[in-house]
C-alpha cells in the first residue's frame, strides 16, 4: 500500500478546520515515494465533513498533471468498517461495461501524523476521458437528491429549475440546456414520443447496464444522486457513471445493515420508470441483468475478488487511528458481503419474472 505524505502550514490546516464547509483549497505539498508535488487541498463530501476522519480533494498545481490526473480524491470511508464497499462497487461497474473511476487504498500522513487508510479516487473529469481514450464532452454531476430526472423534488414539490440538483464539472453553463430539454421530454412526452426520441439523447444500453449495477449493489441513493452524466461528443448521447458507492453490498451509507430485498429490481427514478415501460428496453434490461447475475454478480466471481481486497487491507487495520477493530472483527465483515451477494442474487433471479 502506497504511503502519501501531505505537508501543510498548521495555520492553513486550522483554517480548514475552522470552516469545514469552505470550498477554497489551501496550498500544501504531497510526497509520494521520492516525488513531491505542489497541491491545493480542501475537504470534500457532505456528512463526512462533520466526522473526525475527513475526506480530501487534491488539486495538482506543479506539475499540473500527475499520471494524467489534475484532481484526485482521498476518501475516508469512515462509516464503512470494511473500507472496501466503494472500491468494490466501482470495480464492479467497470467490469460490467460502465465507465467508472479507478481507485486504490493508500496510507495518509499529515505533517508526520498518520491519518489512516484512505481510498484514492479518480476525479470523473476531462482528464479521465482522455486517459480512457473517450471522446471529449461535457460532464455534469448529480450533486443532490433533486437529480431524479423529474419535474418534482423527492418531497413531491415543483422544482424551481429543471437543472436543480446538477452542477457542471466540465464544460459551460449552457451545456445544461440539453439536459433540461431531456428532463422536460422525459416528463411531458407521450409514451409513443418518448420511445421514438429517447434513443436520440441517451445511450440506452449503457444506462441499462448502469441500472443493473445499481440494482445489484443496492445503492439506495444511486438512482437520484451519486452519479455523473457525460455527453459523448461523437455519439451526442448522454452516458452515466456511478460515484460514491460506500452504501452498498448489504449496508447503507451510515454503515447499518440493509435487507437484501430493500431495493426493487426495477430501481426507481422517473427516467428508469419510463424506459422500463417500453417493452424492447425492458427486455434488453432483463437480458443484461440476467447475464450479470450469471457471470459477474455471483459468489464464484466475486468471492476471490473480495477476499483479495480484504487481504490487502487487513495488515494495516490496527494502524488506522480511527478504526476500533481487530483483524478478527474485520475478517467477519467479509461475510456480510458474501451473504448479501448470495441472497441478492437469488432474490433478483426470482424477481426477473416481474419485469
């Protein structure tokens, strides 16, 4: 596991702590091995900012790019005692054909003090597109629960704007116009018009693969939050990618256990509901999900991956100052994953007939 060392003026570190909600980064230095990089550092996330172990965003300043990235995230994974749900989820999405950020665990030190085991995540931005040899295009983040592809908020109140819940990550503000038009079409077109037009705006197969991934991993928030939209400039179609998947594999984002049947096979959000109302798309979803349940979301496939992930982290568990757990307790958490996969797989196969 790589060692990341951040050196920062204690006064600037205190500045971050005095206002945990500020989004201005402060100057620091990141040392990885023998290499040193000038960076900007800030806290990231929402709930995690109130925790003792906080998450960070690192922006490379000199050099501007490091291994093709300008920005990376260091996630505390504070409420996930396995420290693994996010990484295993994103790796799973990549496996089933959904473009997702890569990640790896690192040991983080701050001014010589060990801050614990962190998950380094790629930023889903224009630099990731370039590294994956994907066409350039706008990237829009779903930043809160209003990003439900609906005219109404989750509280069933009329939204003040069609782009409420979304933020431009890469591109210009006018790039939101196409998304606004799409949301309007989703909510106001007839079934016949929707079936005719949706394939001209959305990469439907990739969306259905993403849907299958959310349904399998059971991310309750994933349908209306924790995703990004990318407008592929070659196809001129929206694609979707997952983000922040710590509330998965049998637990919610607070670390509490979830029943294996908590999220339905059809998921939920307005766009998904309309797509699955159309017979050819519902049939395609069944084909995709059936293949994933047979080949990817199974104990045969996932057990060695999960065991390998736990073996990577286990030697470092005792060293993390924020984890009050021994290796035996950590090892037990592995079986939460395995039981969930077995039960969820069986449940989804039985539910296939309801589609």
